[in-house]
């Protein structure tokens, strides 16, 4: 089972690398269009993830009352919003990457702008 976990970790690293390369080339061609497209993708992802949390995880937590950490889960609007935006992964422990993806989409235009001002190919 340890091999499956190790394989999952390398897959996340490969995904992050390839996402960065693809984002760089899309931003290099037309930064405003690429930024708008990425924001729309992010909004779509957050809506779908919120629906999955609301339809699957919250009812299971409410009905089964699991307590993996010794304390029962807290179901309220604040925890739900924090879980959707990746501030907290209490409901879905496997969704830790949501915070990473949100930060990636929002910060990448700044990184590309800094790189274009410096003009040094050493960064990318």
C-alpha cells in the first residue's frame, strides 16, 4: 500500500509541473485572455466542489457522525465555506490540493509579470 501512496505523491508533482508549463505558455501568448479563462475554470471548479461537498460529504457527516481525529466534525456555514476554498480540509481530507490550485491560479499572472519585467530566462 505504501507504493500506491508514493505513486500518488509523484503524480501530484507531475501535475503541478505540467500545469505550470502549460500556464506559462498560455500566459505568454495572451495574458488577459488566459487569466480570464483560468478564473472561469476556478469558479467552475469551486461550484462543482461545493456541490459535491453539499450533496455527499455533509449528509454523510450529519448522518454517520464520524470522528477520525477524536472530535466530531463541525457542520456550519463557516466550516463549509472554508472547506470549499481550501482553507480547511476537515470534510474531505483528500482535497488539500484545492488551496494549492487556488493560489496557483491567482498568483501565476504576478509571477509571469515579474518575469517579463526582469526579462531573464533563468527564472523560466
